[in-house]
C-alpha cells in the first residue's frame, strides 16, 4: 500500500491546473511538468511504445503475453486538475486507521473534514485517508486514476503468470476544461474499447451520461428617456424575466436528480437595450433532450409573437451526447468491468452520470469508454480526499479486467 501512496503523492505535488480561458493546447504549460515525469515512470516500469505528442497526450503499450488473439483494451486518465480550486503546493495529510471522527485539515483556519457533513467518510473507518491541508484541492481527480493505471501495469509486468492481451494506456491534458478528448488520436491508440479511471467512490461504474447543449438567449430592447418612454421603451431585462419564468420551474439542477433533466440558467447580463442569458440544457434521454430544446425555442417564439417583433433570439449548440448509445451495442465491456469488481470484492455501483466525461466524447469518436471509480471524494475543492484502500482496489479491478478480457476469448 505504501508504494501506491508514495506514487500518488509524487504526482499530486506537481501542479497541473488547467485554464478554461486559454485557447492554447494544452491550456497551461505546467501540465508538461507531470507529463514528462509520467513518461519516465512508464518507461521505467517497462512499458513499450511510450509517446508524448505535441499536444501533451501520453500513450504507452503493455504487449500481450498470450498466444491467442485478444482485443486490445485501454485505460485512460487525465493529467490536469480543476480550474475551480488551487492545485499549487498541495500538502497531503495521511490519516492512518481513520477513527470515524472529524479530521482537522487546518487548525488555524478551523477547516474541518467532518462526517457530520460528509457522511461518506464513515464507510472508510479503519482505512488510510489522504486529505489536503485545507488550502488546495488534492488532485485525486484524476491523479488517483493515473496512479492506479501505472501501478496495475507494473503489477502485470511483475506477474507474467497473469494472462492479458495488449493493453494501451492514455493520459490526456485539459479534461477539466472539457477538451481532454478533443485531440485524442483514437486511431493511434488502437484499442477496441477503453475505460476512463475517473469516477469517484469505490464501486462506481458508469456508462450513461447526459445529452448536453448550451443555449444563448439574446434579447434586444430599446432605450428611451424614462420620463417620456410610454409606448416607446422596450426593456430587454423585463422580457428576459418573462423568458425565465416561462420555463418549467421544477426542471432546474437544484430540484432534479437521477434521470431527471433540467434547464440551468448560469449567466445573466442585462441593461435596457440588451440582455443575454446563458443556459445549459441536459437530459439522459435523447427524445426528451430534443423536446427540451424545442420547448426552449418555443418560449422564444411565443414571446416574439406576443411582442409582435423578433426581439428574442435563441442559439442552441449541442455539446456532447449520452455514451449509452455507443456502449449498449458492446455491453460486454460493462459486464467485464462489473465481473472484475465482483471478483476482487468490490460491489459495483452502476449509475448514470449527471454530467459528461471524456469517455462520452471518446465513445462518439469510435472508442467506447465507460467510466470506473478512481476512489476519491469531494472533487474540485479543499475537502477532496481518497482512501488508499480504494486506490488499491482500483488497481486490482484493472488487473482483473485485463485477465478476464484475455480468458474470455479462450472460452468463446
Ligand atoms: Zn476527472
């Protein structure tokens, strides 16, 4: 276990925060710092074909050790950490044999990781928790995934008695700014399917995510001296409030869960002459997703006809789609992961992601790619933590997936 903890700490103490404002690729130069270390580590454990391309994507190969033909599979994680919270000078704290009580992250500032608030902590009593010191995020998202993949590959190399086919691994930059899959070369990767190791708590296995669109509403008004405005002024902000009120009130993020979709107003900028609203539209079901977009457009159309002028302009752009459509035809890839978890004593928690993953974009690029737990909790903030035991189990799951994929071909 110490080995996996040491490796994890080595990676999280290298700052790799990405930047949504920067159009460059990768979005921050510092992602190269970890990329270069990873390339060395992959070579040192004995992987073949280790490459780092101009866009900061790493790929490597563990060659097959069996004579029969086995599909090439892949494991993927991301190098960057969230722009939401600082990843500079991460100072990890290790809490062995967690007693189920409050963990003081920072005494001076009274920053406490408490099971009263984060009750997930209680399932890890007796385990080794790795936390922050309260001043940064931890970076288990997704350096836990990177650590697990490398440790699993190392294990397979050291245990040649375990049968496996060719395994490809991929580490991407800029996942947290939604671009991790953008320049991922699926042909070069050459796997039949892959798994992102980027889920949260132990057992998570996900192959459904939202269908997603972004919508911009621009409302045009007319400014006139308020004292002499009767019949002349058009206040775009008041039209905007009608627009907002016309959408279903309960279909918002704070009132939905599970498979319930929503409209989410995330920005509002207005003056009399012009108001802009920024929305995201989400639904797991493609039919309902399309219906939502139609409803959104209709609210604008109805307002325009009521106003007798085209003042409300809507622009909807699809962002990503539910990977389920691409995974269900190859459902054995989920079954293998589920079987692997059970074989190593992990209870699979199969649920739909209320968001997207790099895997959904990769699935649409031809690489079906469910998501597996990396083990961390409370991503993107100072309360982030990961139990070392969960990372260890993720390593075992990866090894088992490789083994099942190889033996399954023999039993066909
Ligand atoms: Zn992640």
